[in-house]
């Protein structure tokens, strides 16, 4: 059964990583260990996915949705309104807000399982082996590797869940090739829009660590920033 689960996980990975130059395997998003060998199931599951209405649009999502209220970025120069994170960004924040979600999914209190709806392989993920724990709790290890926990205060981070401005709203932004999907068509190496909104995944590609930190394209000479901003 374990081999079947592993094959299923690898098939799921191959579907979600099509056309990517790099691999989530071995990256900071790979939380697997010898005790918990699955890679994909820390975010996705082929069975018993989270079907709560707030998260139902996610791809076989294996985590609880964040229930936090976030402090949003604000600036007097902004020409479009900010809002609480939408689904595409809430998926990222289900880990990166650093807060366990105290909710019940399929009758299970997921906060006791590191927010996993269906733990990979056994009752809970391996919480004793490095590098699994170290991936998120670097402060507990001598390596002191950087761990990005945004918390619930997003006021000093690039705004997310914000509509990309039109030329009429702000002429200092370039017009994307597709107003709903952004630049590059199906390319995973260009800035994406999610139904016309800027989300975490607009700049970050969670499955490809080739351009640190999981950027869709290099920001050398501010190339990533200058895809959208004229100055």
C-alpha cells in the first residue's frame, strides 16, 4: 500500500510540475523524510481532500485553510483597494502565517496534525526527524536556516489579493498580455495573474526552486519587479 501511495504521489507531482525546469523534490517545500516518505501529500492528497466551501477550489488540498484576519498593506499612492487574502494566497498562508488552524475537517481536529487533513502514511507527519522539522522550525536547530513566517501582519509585504490596475487607473504599470492570466501564457517562468488579481503565486512558483526564493523569474536588475512596474 505504501508503494501504491508513493506512485500516486509521484503521478500527482508529475501533473502539477509539467513544464517546470526544477523540482519540488529536495527543495525547502519537500518535507519528506524516511519516516514520512511522501512529498506531495504535505499539500495535496489523492483522496479525502479538504472539501470545505472556503477551500473547495484548491487542487486536492490536504491542509486546513487559514482562518486568520490579516493586517493589510496600505499606501496613499495605491489606486486599487486591498482585501483579505483570496483562495490562491490563502493556500500559501496556510503554512506561512505560522498559525495552526483550529478547525475540524472530516471529523478530525487538524490543528493537532500540523494542519494536515489526511496525514501522509500514518496518524501524523514525522515530527521527530531532521530535516522534516528543521524545514519549518529552523530556530530549534544549529543550522539556523531561514524560515519565512509572515505572521498575520502583511502591512510590510507586497500587497496580495489586489486587482492588477488598468492603464486608466495607473499608467505606471505595464499592460499584461492577458488581463486575467498575466504574462507568458502557460509559461511557469513569467508573472501570473489569478482572474486579474495579484496573489502570492504571481511572483512565486511553489513547485520550482531554481530561482530563489521560488521566484518565477530572476529579479536580477529588478527584472521581476519591472515586469509590472514601469519605475
